[in-house]
C-alpha cells in the first residue's frame, strides 16, 4: 500500500478543535471530538506545513502553532499535492480534497496574513481509512 520505504515527512503537532493533542482518532467523518466533525467530509482534516509558519515569521508575523486552524502540522510542504492523492499517516489514510480557501478570520491575527498565506495556509483532506495518528508519525504517499 505504501509507495516506498522512505517517508515524505513527519507529523510535528496535532490539534483537535485548536487544542494540542499527542494523538487523534479519525473515522470517515473526520477527527473525533473536533468541532468540524461530520460537517463537511471533504474538508474534515486540515493539514498545514511548518513552512506556512516560517513564511509568516519572515514577514514579522508571530503565530503559535495551531493558530492557522490546522488539525495536523507537518514538516513537509504539501501544497503542490493535487486533489485525489492519498497519503498514509499512522494507520489512517487521507485523500487530498482541496486547498484551503482564503480565511478572513486570520485578519484577527494580522491584517496581512490572509493575503500572505492565500496559497500556503493548508490543504483539506477526507478520511478514507479510519485510524489513529500520533505526533512523530511518518507520512507516506500511496501509490495508486
């Protein structure tokens, strides 16, 4: 199922409803106990890259991890992954469904942030196979 032995990245932090977690459980409706659970299956998991935080930091915008609203913060830049690509993290399999849309709520942090992160805030995924994800889990592209 996994395309290679080498991972493309690693989970740095996990968030359930903006609260830091060591692990999270997912089913086909999303992240259990998350405020967006079962609301929109195609947008049930938000994955952001550490690169987004670096981009903001380089523009003198200080963000704490989790402030972008992500469920999963990773050390790999996933923003070039196309819809339909599947990844495995821990026991869960996720399918990239769409890029995160511009979020005006980020203006509460800094008025420049929405425009700055327009293409780099995160990607949404839907859960294909339920499972547990933990901090430091490796991320694998699945060969289709």
